[in-house]
C-alpha cells in the first residue's frame, strides 16, 4: 500500500495537469503541464525508477515508429508527392466542392492504411492546405475539409491493428496477432467509418462550397525546393510524375506488408519501419542532395514528450489502485454478455482516452482486461471494443490522440485557425453516435462469424 500523501499528490497532479491542458493559458503547449504532472507523480513515489524503465520499454517502439513515419512523410514532401496529389484531387473533383470533400475522406482513409494515423495526418494535412489555399477558400470553408479529414484519418486506424501504434502496444499485451484482429475488426471498423463520414457530410454540408474554381491543376511549391513536379501549368508534367509517385507508393505499400510479416515471425515492427524510412532517406540524400538534418527540425518532439508524460501519470494512478478499481467494478458487467462487454468497455475507454490521451488509456484498460480472467472470446471482444473506444471515441477532445495533436501543430504552423471550441462543436455531434454504432456493429459481426 502507498502512503496516504502519495495517493493525494498523484491524484492532485493528475487533476491539475488536466485542468492546465484544458485551459491552456496563453496557448500553452500540452507537453508543459503533462511534463510537470509527470515529475510530481514521480516525486510522490507512486512511480518508481523501475516503472520509468518499464514505461520507456513500452513507448520506445511507438516513438521510433512515429519518427520513422515522419521521415517517410518528409521524403514524400521532398519529391513533390503532396503537390502532385493535391493537383490530382483538384483534377478529379471536376469543380465540385462536394466531390472534393468525398475525395478528401477517401485520401485520408487510404493514407492511414498505407502508413498509420499519425503518418496520415502528416501527409494529408499539408496536401489539403495546398488545395484549400489554391482555391482561396475562407477559413470557415476550410474547416469541413480539414476537420473531417483529420477525424477520418485518425478513426481509420480501427479496422487494421498496424495502422495505430497504440493498437500494436495493446495487441502485444493481449497476445493477439494482426491477422485475427483484422478478421474480427475490419468489417465493423469500416462500417463505423462510413457512418462517421455520412454524419460529417450532414454537419458540414452547408459550409462546403458546391462549386470550386481554379485556373490550373498546378500547385506551386515553396521556393528552393529540390524537386518540382509541377513547375508550370502543364498537364504533361503532371503525367510525367505519375510513374515516380506510383513507385513511391508501391514501396511504402511493401513496407506496410512487411510490418504484417514482421509481426507474424516475431521481428520488431519498429525496426522494419526504421529500415523503410532509412532507405527513402538515403535515396533522397543521394538523388536530391538533401541533407537529413531537416528531420531534426520537423519532428514535433513535444508530442512524444507529452505521450511519455501521460504514461507516467496514468502509471501512477494504476499503481495506487485505478486498475484494481476498474477490475472490481467492471468485471460483472463485461462477463455478462458480448453486447454489454462491447458497449461498457468501449465507452469507458473512450472516456479515459479523452481525459488521459488514448495511449495510456488503452494501456490501463488492457491491463485491467488481462487480469479479469474472462472467457477467451469475451476477452477478445472487450479488447476490440477498447480499440474502438481508443481510436474513434477518443476524438471528442483534441488531446485524445497524438494524431490530433500533430494535426493541431500543423495547422498552427500554417496559421489556420481552428479552435478547441470549433473542434468540439463538431465532435460532440458525430463521435458519440459513431462510437455506439461501431460497437454494436462489432457485436453483430462477432455473433455472425464466431457464435454458431
């Protein structure tokens, strides 16, 4: 048992951290209060040095994979993939704002499958900013594309475990392979995404311009770029770059498949991601003569610090009895039926994710799950419900996922104003019903394929 003062300091540190993150005085970076809170929790004694090493072992792989994904995104930007894709989307939209909206959602979905949710945000957000600036849309007209794209990109990590690093961490804890998770989750996950996309369209329909006007498919890059795929208003240049872009995407796809293979044979997923990013980085250095040093400036280090700090805080709460409390109160509910298990844990994990961030929230709910002694099929059902709550339900608040924090960081750098209020006004409408719909879809799908 921990000393009474230790419990009080740990809980107080958590509450103060969350208050500061929500208030964000003078637009304070989220990593600052999270770091201060983590230091207080450590000093209180609820987290030991051994715990810090344990936390580091859990998040190191995730951090390395995120960095590797950022490297891939930087290389794609260097060869003009962002501008080329932006031009392609404008071409396919044929002057329709509604068609551009749906292509935006499709792009975000595909990029999450090709990379992961963080990588998708890093790639799709700059592409959308290029398009929206090209169209000279007002700020209110940009929000439907940017916010909907971010929500779909992040939620699209639910169908396939490898699309989200936090899923991989929980997958390791639960002892479940990527293939079984995909079989059980892909259908309900995709149905949930379609439901979310439709809700977003209904919410934003009035703000989406029905017609968009542009003079060419060319999207100019910044000056002094090493490679300009669309240097002038020429569709022939656009076509010429198609082969290069397809080859790059094919390489990324091979890396993606390699992650599944690595998981199957027991090789570190982060190691495969690093190898893939290093190949692209070396290729860029050799053929475009671009030094890798720009990576150090472009990686949002504060987001990794935020994630580690929140892990420390949640570990402190775990040590003083949070997990034991969850086990005691939730076990009767989740062992009652598949439907109760799915809804209960999905909603609770969504709630915890919006308070803690989904990385530590999923960790604590998964740890609690492994100690409940449940039937194997019910345990897998509860685990998948946790994933839905973590990947989809966490999107109500911007701090719910690292991907949305990265998204906010990119918007801030691009001087695009989307406040927390703008964000929450939309997510409160679309995320809760999407969460419930997807959890019920999971239950029905598992009843169909497993229960005879």
